[in-house]
C-alpha cells in the first residue's frame, strides 16, 4: 500500500493551484465533446491494505487462468485426437484460442475505457468460463474448436484489463514492481501448464484441463467484484466505433492465419498466402482510412505517435518476439544437438522463462527508485543482444548454453515493465485501457511474426522436409548436429538483431517523469 498516497489532504501547492483555477472564468470551446456523463475526477475513498491485497491477488489469479490455457492444452492434444478420431484438426485447438485472444486484446482495452473495468472484466471472465465449460462438454472436434475460440475471446480480454486495473490502483512509479509480479505469474503458468495438462490427460481425463477453470474463475470473480467499486474510475462513456473495431479484428485474424500457415500448411509464395497478405493489407488500409475520418475512432492513431508510445511498443514487441521465438524452437536444438528427450528439452526451457521474471523485477524496482528508469532496459537489452550474439558465434556445452540463455533472459526481461508503464504514463487516464490493449496486440503480432521468421530460417537451412511442429522427432534427430548448430546460428543472430532494435528504440524513447513516491512501496502487511 502506498503510504504517500490516498490519504489526508492534498499538498499545499495543489490546494493553491486548485483555488486559483476555481477563480478563473470558465471558457468552453465549441469543439470540445460533451463529457457530462463522464465519471468524477476525484477518486473514491482510500483503499485499505487488505483491499489492495485482495484486488492484486484476484488479478493474479485471473491472469494465471488466461496464461495457463495457452500452454495446458498442448500436452493433452494426442489424447484429444485419439478420442475424437481427428488428428488433422488438432492444431486448430491451439490456433483458435490464439487467433481470438490476439484479435480482441485492443477491443477489450478500448471498451474498458468506455464502459469501465468492472463491466469488461466480468464480460471477459464470463466468456472464458462459459468457453471452458463448452470445451469440457464438447462432443466433437468441431465443437471443441469453436468453444476454444469463445474461450479465447474471454482470455484475450483478461490481460489488458488486468494491466489497466493495476494502472488505476497504483502510481506509475510503483507500477513496474507489480508488472514484475504478474510476469512471475505468467512464467509459473508457462512452466506448470504443460505438466498439469499431461497429468490430467494421463491420469484423469482431458476435460479436466477445462473444468479446472470454472472454480478458479468463479473464485477470481468472487474476490474481485466486491472491491471493484472502490477502484478509482477513469473511463468515459462515448459512442463505440464498432466498424473500426471489426476492421481491426479482421485484419489481425487474417495476418495471424497467414503467419501460422505460411511455410507449414502452404508455402510462403502460394496463392493462398499471397491472397491472405493482400486481404490483410487492404483491411489495414481500410482501418486507417476509417480511423482518420471517425469523430472518435476505436483506436485513435494519435496514440500510436509521439515520442514515447511507438518506441516503447517496438522495444516490448521485439523482446516478446525474441523470447517466444526461442521458446518455440529451442527444444529442436536441444534434441538435435544435445540428444535430450522431449521432457528434458522442456525442462531446459525453464531458465529462459524463469530468469526473465528476475529481469522484470529488477526493472520494476529501478523504476520505483531511479529518475532515469529507462537505463536499466537499455543496459538489459544490450546485454541480451551480446549474449545472443555469443550463442550464434560458436558451439558450446549444454551447461554454458543454459548459463548464457539465463543471462539473455535476465536482460530481455527488463524491457517488459519499462515499455508497458512508459506507454501508460504517456496517455490520458481515460485512454490507459486503449493503449494497454494496443500494446498487448502489437506484442502478440510481433511474437507470431518472429515465430514465422524463425520457422522460415530453419526450413531454409535444414530443408523443407523437416517437421518443426514436434510431431516427427525422428526427422529432426536424423539431422547431423553440425547442421543443426549451423542453422540455429541464424536464429540466435536474428534474436540478437531484435534485441539491438529494442535497445535503440528504448534509447530513443522520451523518459517522462513517473508520478509516485521516490522509494518502492511494498504491499502493506498487518
């Protein structure tokens, strides 16, 4: 609990300013929109330490649900395919969730700025719970895929709204610490999801991976909703630009499909992929054209400009892309070069996922203490770039590879809280949800793009007959280790280049002062 805020009278200088403004004549320009239905600027009564802890715990549980369902299904896919007798459509169980969750991230972020956090978090969690129930009860693969899409609609809204509620509760200077806590939740779900999914599928029933969401989701709502009325209100009711939202979602779905299918189901130059690229470009231009002419566009393009937001989004997007791209394809490297089993290769990914949380925690504490908070992200991304370059330069024993990956992850993790909080700090409070949704949307697109690029690089280096999906490990294990090392040098080199771009973007970003106490504030303990 921030002991410097939400209590007592405002400082003397703020009182004087308020009194001075009160005596000034009121002039309302004709072009200012009517905001008579906007919520009051003054925050409600202070949140108690118990309320803050309850809100943050419920938010962490909510985010854990969304993160868990991105990984828990993977290990149960063979069991699901055998039960429904349909192996060819298994990839859609994953793809449907990713498509839906990516497309709606900016939508829920904007809607939370229009209708408030309570309405949107209830909607997203309800969609997620209903989708989970339908997945567990699905009588066929088709129904399961449709239900996964519905579940993704809810899961995609959870992350931006959770980050927006954090922005409503704590100051920008404190916010980085809480972003680090939630990075830890995401890491725990990423590591525990495949293990939990395998246990349920092997010893219980695959439907348990969906049934578990129901009590956890209801518990999250029960903890959060009673306290939502105490959270400061910053949203502003206005007309929803549904056409802009539909154009944005349609463009995102087509782009994601093209990136998912390109190089795997269809060649990159096939008529299908080229047509999808053309359609996505047309939809993107239509969205921009509409946004420039709408009175209140769904995603104001002015938010994407300036001296903070575009650089923060590039930095965070490159970091997310490099991390996810290596996470997807490093198991092939482990199996082909070090001859690890599938489970051992999964365990070897833990340093990459876990240590990045430490980097986020370091950046969060630096933001709470230092005026020049972006330096930690600049240094961290430079360290990550240098480490990735070292990985690309020579072969090495497994223990040294894991050490270098840990250093890479530590540096990479510093980019996430700095880029997120900087973007939120650069916009009006009534647009924090919009910019948070847009940030998550851009990161997801960058991650998908990076996975597609890494896939193209490996297929070019190893040959088009190699399966990169993990379904035919024999084809991968038959490749000489020297060829695998040579191919992954390009992958590590691409990761190094992305971190260089992230470092440059963070260096160019304007470092605006963060409101809040000069020292970090821990959650109050009674």
